[in-house]
C-alpha cells in the first residue's frame, strides 16, 4: 500500500443480512478513526459515493449463491490488493447453506409462485471456494473490535492478534458456569472459535457455533460427548448444520454422525 496516500478501502455485500457491515457502522468513535486512516471508496451501506478500483483493501460480506455473485467476487478479487472476508456467510456459506443439503429446485417450487424467475446456484458457498482470501474475520455477526484489530494490523504492517482458542476459554474467564456440564444443554463451545465473548452461554444457552470451528477442533469427540449426555443425534446434527455448518470441520463431523448407528 502506498505510503504517500491513504489506502483505498471498499466494502462489498454478496448474499447476507448486512449484519457484519452494521458492526462496522456501530463502531461509532472507532469508525471515525478508521475513516481518517483510509479512503472509503465503496460502501453502499453507508454512502452513495462510489469510486472504481483498484482498491488496497477489499472487505466482503456474504456467500456466493448466484452466478452474478460468482462473477462479482472474482472481479472484487482482481481489484483488491488485500481481500478480507467478514462473517459466517463469507467464510462458511452462512445459514443459507442449509439449502446445500436439499434439492434447490424443489425448494424453489415450494416457495415461489414462479420458480422459473429464480436464478441461483445449487449451493451457497464461502468466498474462499472461488478466490484466494488473505484473511478471514469470523462471526455471525463479526466482532467490530476484531475488525478494528485486523484493519489496524494491516495498516501498520503487523500480523493481526485474534483469539485462537475456543468459546470455553471465554466462559471460564467470565466465570460462566458450563451449560453443557451443569445444565445438560447441547453446546458447540468446545469446538467453536472464540470472539463473541461467550454471549449465548452467558444467558444459559448453548453455543451455536457462529464463529465457526476453532483451529484443531475435535468435533467428532464432541458429538460422542453430547450423545453420552443424552442429547439426541438429531439435536447434535441440527447444531452442526447451523450457522457455520458448511465449514469443512463441521461438515465432516455431520457426515460421520449421519453414517453412525446411534
């Protein structure tokens, strides 16, 4: 990136709910600092000013679900020196990847009065399935503070310092009683990347895996543990197939569990 001018930043949306972009807008004071360090060239969520690329930094929210998305993400990659994906949709296909486990044409016929007008790919896939991604920020939605850390690290030329442990560590640090051990609730905390502050367990809810699988996660072992505690195979599959269900680690665990005679 040029040392003489502010780096050019572009923020793009594919198939998503806009929640990750809103996390950036919700930063308030930090957003002013970011805006002072970069030139925001493209951000339809916040401004009508649109500048063509190339861009120094491209942020992408959302999964690839249509042919238009596919063409667009390739163009975004070509025009961005650094490409950063935001959230479960961009990194794992998102909740819309639930359709990957069924016949999309059957869904279209059931939902739409004129399914012939629906033009979509058979699967909802992460951005990295189609182009090279330089860094991924996880979450549903992402943590605004994690995004600030990633952008700050990129601007000053150091590696980002994000948590690489599980949600369970966050629970322990907050003094939250384990909902799995003490309450018998289905929870993906032991295999999910930290970053949310263990929000759901703090309210006596099991972790839904929003931040995707942590590094070196052992999802197969967790599946066995859940069922040993009386949690049904169906409930375990529902959790794994959820928000980050199309991630390789969770998908592999689902395939093994479906074949198991439990």
